[in-house]
């Protein structure tokens, strides 16, 4: 019997290729878009699950509260890991990651860049699962100056030669390669390109300082141990014993928090994470979008099936007269919808095979087609198929199978319930409500990203080239800078310890109050050279900047921003003193105040900030004030002549700064793509409803034409109902969209506002689309020959 249902369904679809194509197209767009979201969400929710003991691996992070400030750091102090491993029987093992960031390796007078190198404890492979290709993870990092590389970096440096036992030089150390491991999956919250033995650097390995933060500390809990109990012990025992003795004197409170590594990507709100994070809220949002896409596609099927109800009424009537029960007819129509859903599913998967690589390269995602074979996604595919087949086919099945056989054979549906019309209208209104919401979200995200690009950051990031120096290149900086400025297209060059938006230093230091008392404050800081302010166009609003005319600046001068002046309540900031170290007798005096600038991203408020002179820095910036191509050519030529064995790898500061918002830009692009898909699917739904309406009102239109109605008036008569559907659907979309996107904007400390023009633009776009889509069917019905439609009356 089931085979017979399938055969009948396939024959029916062959007889109606246009109808079948329209249904398959709508379902394919919806299912393909939903599958794309499923791939994205599968990746977002799979972080760090590849580690064998992931459920028992936790990171310890710090929540720090100062008298007038508070912040949360992903990093902790050097002694914490070994201390808790010794004193807590609940902890099975620990490991620490220190450093990170770019590192240059030298082999045979050639330099190679590693994006992320860490110093780690030799226990790292007891905690995390790394797939070793060469070497023994049990002993690879036991000895000082040993290093393991990922496969990509090893191939880049050694080009097919055996790397084991080879020596790699950095500025300070010589490392022996003791292992090669497979590249860490993209679904890892920390992705080292290279890991060197922690014992190589005595500053870290022997440090017993509880006052400095900077290491990622991970622990493995014994099976069955409650992480909240470990967190409580950390704060009840470790804090009073080791930490409070350091920070209580500064009235600074430290609290530890533990978080499972599988939760870091979606749930962490700590600063200083090793990679960009996701957000669980977006998982729920995109999951809802996937469901809506499938629902909208199902609604289309319903509308198209009921629009053809009069054409199928004769079939239904004959089947009933021949003895078919309603249950059999329902099963037939359900099977028909499942066949269409199955064909759409197959086409959707084929489309993904083509589309995913294109999307990855154009949008910047890292979706993996291999995930389609994962058990989770296979079950999801089956669920979508069953859901789509049943939901899209259920309403037409019950509707069509309920026709009266006598009236159906005479050419009518035998169904006078007007509720069906209103149900279809409600469904189409829901389609456009969802589409309008998606468009609102897309435009708000786009507007905020434009705001970020064009915001007054307090510095000029345009045509500023940024690159990293090593020890040898930084020692020759002045000669290199002099050579650069010989070209009129390069107007200035500078170095600093950091660039805006990418990290800063933070220390507790003593700061003078208006009463002349030295008090302890946590202060953000940069080290910069004489030209830093000029390169970035940072304005000095009081006093002066650092100058070569004042040699003592490098020893005793600092500058502060407006927020620091406000925080301290200084009446006259010039001459106010900083003491970097309590034991030091050196005081640094404020010589100038700069206008507030964003040394952090726009997610964060501008904090109090101090700048001190530093002439041996690793971050270089060159301002191109003239022709961009000529300036870059001179920069590269000068570099290659002075540093022939060191490749120049540079970025533009504006692009670098925008990387902090990469996740939001990616989501905006995905929102735009899915909004377009929803509108396309809704357009197909409109075709179905417009076709149905025109078919139902054929005789009415013909009578109106006979009585003198013109084509324009008839088109307006048919189209206005759909415009009302859009307007009604827009109201909840506007309310919900405004609320949700306002909450999203509030994640930014500095953001644009949602204005009425966004809603007007969305209405204009959707309204124009509706008029074009329905206008075609309305015009077709209005220009039909009335005698053909009325001849049977």
C-alpha cells in the first residue's frame, strides 16, 4: 500500500511539473537555509568537546574589584595551578598557558611567523587531547627549551624535511623540536601553533608572585567532584592564605571562578580570552531562524496546495465515489508532501556541497561539510524531513480530503468554511512578520558596524600601517624610521607596546591625590615613543606631549587621559605624581593630558589611562599621508633592504581595529542572507495565495469587468488585501525587533540608535516586493476574458 502511495504521488507530480517545481523550490530554499544554520550551530555548540576528559576540565578565572572599578579576567597568577594541585585532593592534574601572540622563529637565516605560541607545563597533554604525529606526548616538553609545533607550522618551516631534533631560534631562546601535533580543531577556545616548555622561562616557572596576572590556569577534577565545591575552597582557602595578603593593603578584592572548557566559547564574559567567543543568545536566535525558515517553507506548500484545491476537487470526488475513505486520502496527500520534502532535502544537501566553500571564503565562516555526516546532524536531517513532510502536508490533506464528493465532481470544493481563507492569510502575515523582523535586525547590525567604522575614536586609524618588530628590528628602528620618512608619502612613524583595541597593561600603582597623599589604584597603561601621538592624531588638551627636547621625559614623565583626571578629581593634573613601585624612590610626574581615545573596543567604556615614554617597543605604526601604493612600496623596499631575512607582515590599523567586531559582522552577513531567503520563500507563498485568491474570485472579477470595471481598479482590488497583510504583520515585527535589537545594541558601550527610517525602509522594501509579486497574478486575472469564465453560468 505504501508503495502505491509513492507511485501515485510521483505520477501526480509528473503531471503537474510547474506546481511541483514551485513547491520544491520553496522547500529547497527553506531546508537548505535551515541546514546551513544547523551546520553553524553545530560548530558553535561543539567547542572543546573533542578533548577526552572535557567534562572534568575547568579553567580558573579571576573576578577583581577595586574601590572604584571592577573587571573579570580569564587569567590568574603563576603559582595558582601548582598550589591547588598540591593542596586540593579533588584536583587530578593542572596545566598553565603563558604568553600567546605572535612569535618569530629563525631557521637558516630565514624567519617564520607563528600566530600563537604559548609556554605550557609538560602536563598539558595529560589535560588536553592533542593528536601527536611525531614525538611522545609523555616526554615531549619535560626538558627546558623543548618545543612542539602544529602540522601546518612544521610544514611551513621545514618544507617536508624531518623536524624532529631541529633547532629553532627566537629572540631570547633556542628551542629543540620534540614533537609535531595535528592542527587544533577550529572548535577550540585556545588554538596554539606552537607550545614550548614552561621551564624554559624562569620568570614564569619559578615565579611565586601572587600579585601579577597573566596565565591561563586549567585543572582536571576527579570524577564526581562538584566544581562549585572547588570554587568555594579556592575563595575560602587560597584567597585568604595567599592572595589577600597582597591585595588587601590596596583595598582590592579577588574572587576565583571555575568554568568548564565546554562552556567557555558560549558563556564566558571574561576579558583576555585567547580567541574570539560566541554567545549563547545568538545560538537561540539562529535556532529560531532555522525553525522559522522551515515553517515558512511549509506554509508555502499549504498555500500552494489549497490554491489548487478546485483543480483537485474532481480527483477527490471520484476517489470518494469509488470507495476511498478519508483516511486513505489523507495518507495519499501526506505521502505526496513527504516525496516533495525528500526531493527538496536531496537538492538542499547538493546545494550545500557547492555553497559552503563559497560562503566560507566570502563571509569568513569555517563551516565543515564533514559535519553533515555527524550523528547529531544526520538525526536533525531526518527530523527536518519528517517535520516538513507532515506539517506541510497535514493541512492540505485534511482540507482536500474533506470535500463533498457530489459538489467536488460538479466543480466546487464543497467546503464553505471561510476560516480557511483567514488561516491562509494569517500564515502569510506570519511569514512577512518574520521576514520584516530579520530585515530590521540586518539593517540595525549594518548601521552599528557603520557607526563603529566612522565613530570618533579619539585617534585617526585611516591609512596607518601596523606591524610587529622583533629584537633585532626594534634595535634598528630609528635608522629604519629615518629611511621611511625620506619618502613624502610617509608622514610619520612610531612604536608602542600596544595598538588601540588590542590589549594594554594594567598595574596597581600609587597615584597622588589633590591632598598630596599617594594612594593605590589599578591603572591601564601603554608605553609609547615620541611620535605616537602624532601618528595617531591624538590631541593633547593640557600641558605637552613627550619630546626629544626633554631628555628627562624617558625617566620621570607620564601623560594621562581625561578619564584619569576625572577619576582622581584633580584640580590641576600637571605635576601630579605616579609611583610605579612602592619600594622605588622614583616619582613620575604628569606633563600632559590627552583627549580620551578608545584604547579598548567600543564594547567597553573608556577607562582611566596612563602613558609613559618607552623607546624599545614591538608594535610599529607608519602613517601614509600621500599615495597609498607608493607609500607601501617604499615601506616594503626599505624593510627588505635593512632586514632581508625577516619578512614584513603588516595590517592596516582600521582593519585590525574592526577585527574586534568580526563575530558581529559575520552574524550581520548571515542575517542578511537568511532575511533574503525568507523574503524569497514568502514571495513564493504570496504567489500561492494570490493564485488561490484569483481563482476563487474569477467569476466576481468577470462580473465586475462586464459591469465596467477597469483593469487598474481590479488590480488594486486584489493587491490591497496583501498590502494589509504586510502592514498587520509589520506591527509585531516592529515591536519585537525594536526590543531585541535595542538589547543587542546595549552590549556596546557606544552605539547608534534605532530610528524610524529603518522601519520605513523595511516597509518600503517589503511593500514593493509584495506589489510586484501579487501584481502579476492580479493583472493576469484582471485581463482574462470574462466570457470564458462566465460561459458555464
